[in-house]
C-alpha cells in the first residue's frame, strides 16, 4: 500500500505576518473611527430616548462626519492591501487546526463580505448613486457596521497573540514589505488629499476626486435635491403661501409677516451626511422667538414640516432655544434661491444637512 505524503501546512512567513498585522491595525483604526462617527450620525438623525446632541460647538458635526467619510475613503486601499496580504491563508491546509483557528476563519468569512459591502455602500452614498442600491442605504449601512464591528472584535481577540508576536520581534529589512506599506500610505494619502477638500475648504482646490465641490451651486452652495426634484415649485412660489406655527397658541404668517419680524444674521455651516460641508451667512427669524409667540414651554421640541410631501424633521429642544437657530429667509444678503428652500428654511447649528428642512410650511410644538 502506497502512502501519500502529507500535504505541507501552508503558513505565512514572519515578514508576511508582520505586514498583515500592520495593515490590520491600520484598518482596525480606520474602521473604528468610521464606526463611532457613523453611529453618532445615525443617533443624531434617529435619537434613542437617552441620547442628547448639543447645539454647540457649531462645527462639531462637520468634523465628525468629515472624519467618517475621510476614514471610509482611506479604508479602501487599506482593505485591498489587507485582503492581498492574507489571501494565501484562504487556502491553508488543514482548513481547521483548533478552536482559535476555527473562530479566526469563521469571523474572516463575515469580515470580508461585510467590509466590502460597507465600503461600497458608503462610496455609493457619497456619490449619491442610490439607483445602484435597491434597498435602504441607512438601514443596510447601519446594521452591516454592527455586524462588521462584532466580527472584527472577535477576530482581533483571536489574532492578538499572533499580532503581538509578529510586531514584538525585530524583523530583518524586507524591501517587499516596505514597498507594499509605502504604496498603501501613498494611495491613502493621495485619496485623502484629493477628497478631503469637500470638508476642509482651504484644501478645496486639491479636491479633484471629491464627489462634491462645496462652492458649486446656486448662491455658492451645493444642492442635494432641487425644487423640481422635490415637486414643490408651484407651492413655494404661491403668493398665498402661509407658515403655520402650532403650539399652545397658533400663528399663521405670510412671507411679508415673517420679513416684518426682527431679523438676525448668523454664519453657520451646512454639513451633509455625504461628507461635504460649506459655511454661509443666513438671515431670518429666530425659531425661539416663534416658539415664545405661541407659548411653547422651555423644553419643547419642534417638528418642522416641508412643502415636500412627507418630509419633516424633529428639532431637539437645545437647538430650538439656541439663538443661532433661524427660520432663514435670506442667504448672503439675497432671498433664498428656490433650490435652497425659498420661501423659508431651517438652519440650525451642529445638525446634519438632512435635518435642515427646506421649504418649511409648518412648525409643530412637541411637548
């Protein structure tokens, strides 16, 4: 009887383990920042009962969401390099050696598709290519992030001894490993430099790959949804337009009535979930003055309803009473462009752009 020789156990060499560990740490840091800032954005838009988001500092959401998108973009070359570095392990024999190895392989089976799905859907979102996603982006992106993070935590726990050994030993110079790391750093740096300008205005000139240019659009601001797309052109231009403010008392105000009330000017950014942000000068009526006019209690929230069908947002109490929160009528000293929310729109500090409701028709006090 002829005995077959045992198949050799395929293992990555020490330099390769060191490279995979370094890439894994970098990817883990990027995913962690991306996860925390993304979770924060989700909580702001759909807050649980215990969550409270402040109105100050006014730039905070701009920073957190800018970090979210920037680290998501940086994760692309890191993920590709990490997959390349561990690709030989997919064909190891035997496929399972012990319990830690089994957990490592099972979590890898979850990590690879969820990481790819998370990066791809995030890229489609900042490009606003929703036709390529026949599902809810927010729901899918949110829950995929939780699955990815859970699998990553287990995977890191299993791999920690290997990572510690690989990084703890002095490694001989390896030109290939250095070349890979240099290439990844160069790719990540180039992607950051050519996209972060949509958040950092001083770098806007370098943003040749940025999905949005913050200065391009009516009155120098981008538009995510135009009045035509929203289907509100006729209603917004209607001379009979009236704003309703419903609380303990009620107000019905024409555009002329709003313009006759005390006007205030503030400088605030619009910071969108797609990562772009831009600062503008807004003029209008303080929301807190309208709340006082209808006798709203100090800790009331506000539902802001749009002329656009079934579109509204909930304004937290802290923002309702912040003197920077306006029902804006003008931008840069000019009447609002129709695509920016004419006849009036909400502008509040430290909130996502999706919550800065345009074409406001009604304010409802919530107690």
